[in-house]
């Protein structure tokens, strides 16, 4: 390890690694010096002991189920849309494994995972984790771009909105995400920190105060998920505007030609597409924005820019919401897509079919 391995804030790391009973005692104790912000922080730390195992138990199988259902291609979605949604589910599954199961759960249950201190692979873990996280984020962006082209750019639709193009885009995003996150290998050490902070690997003192590494990390947070926020909001606004304008025009033309407004399959298809798009995009932004803001603030604070203070519990809330985002897409598909809902029912009924037949 580096000769000047960072030891600053070790007391914070130690406090962050306490047991559930420890946080409960501090939450209920009548200590005058414990502020409301810290009591809220203790609540979130206690929630992590319960929420993280539940998310791991539910999130993994749910994403596997989603990948299986979508891969069958019987949900009434185009092949390119299906490929994007499958890619998003695969990325979410990998985030659950690398981030939730192999990062956050060991931090919460640190006493059971002390052996990680003797396994010097944290920087490799970081590269893989941030790569799949970037993929999860940017697959959402590419799906948004695909829907924007399909709805608003009819001339490009036949060329861009194809299964082949979707495969190329998914592969390109995966490779670029990997290349973008190589810097974590050199910035972090192989030593696990097991502290509840944006970094989960130890660093040398030089990296800790380096403005060069701070700038690189700042740009990392801007590119993921800062830039995706802007792209998604802009494209969604343009898509909604286009649909509203074209809907008014189509209604007038159909009313003028037939004398009354009949059912319009094309507009119904567009309406379903935009509902799916907006719900996925909105879910992503709402569940990611807290962690992005806190990560940027935390790095700036460590570099000495301390004009603004953010309460510590915002970090815990950000972690929980970001991990929750990897488990929500299946619920979104179930609510918004009728055929996906039917396929899900069939899969869930399948194990019980032989029993029902036997009884009958």
C-alpha cells in the first residue's frame, strides 16, 4: 500500500461501522448535543440494516425475471426497445451485485466482513462497480434518445430504431463506460475502507487533497449522472411537445374528415410509449439526484470549498434511493405495460400449474 496511507477521519469510519443496537441507543438517548440532523442520520443508518438485505433478496430475482420475460419478446414491444430494456435490467442486476451486495451490505454488517481488509482488490471492484453504474445510467439515456427519434424524427426512425443499431449502441456505451472508469484503479488503493462514504476504498493522503484527482472525480459526477439529467429532461420536453402538437393536428384532421373523433391507434401507441418513457426517466432522475448532489458536495468539501453544509443524513437517503432505482423498473413495466403484466402472471403461475392439474 502507499507509504502515506490515509488515516484521517478514522474516527468517522469507526462510528459509521457500528451495529444496529448502537444506532438505536444513540437515537433514543436523551443527549443534549445530538441534533435533529444527526437523529435523522441514525434513523437512516438503522433502516440500512433492514432495507439492504430486503433489496438484495428482492432486486436480484426481480431483475432476472424481467430479463427472462423481456428476452422472450412477447410483451408487444419493438425489438430495439426490448434490447434497451433488457440491457437496463442486466446493468441493474450487476449494480445490485457489485454495489448493494458487495459494497453496502459489507459496510453495514462490517463485523461479518472484516476479512475484506485482507483482500486487496478494492480498486478493481471500484472500476467494475462504476462501469456498470455508468451503463445503467447511460442505457436509460440511449432508451430516451431512441424514443425521441422514433416519435419526433420519422426520417431517421427506420435507420436508427432497429435491433442492430440498439446492439451497437449498447456495446459502445459498455466499452466507453469501462474506459471512462479506469482512473478509479489508479486513484484508489486495493484496501477496502468499509466506511460509509462516497469512497469505499482507502486512498493515499496525496489523492485525498489532490485538486487534480478532485477535478477528475468532479467531471466523473458531471458526466454520470449530471449530463444524463440534462439530456433526458431536454429530450423528454421535446418529445412531449411534439406529441401534443401532432395530437391536436390529428384530432382536427380526423374530426374534419369523418365528422367525429374516432379511436386513433397511432396516438394510443404514442401515448403508451410516452408514459413508459416519462415514468422510467422520471424515476431515474428522482432516485439519483440526491446522491449526485451529495457526492459533488462531499468532494468539494474535502478540497476546502465549504461555503455550503449538507446534513449527513442526505448521503444515507441518497444511497438508499439510488439502490432502490435498480429494483423499480419491473414495477414500472408491470404498471404501464399490459402484455408484460400478462407474461409476469404466467411466469408466476407456472410453478403451481402441475399442482392445480393434479388436484383437478
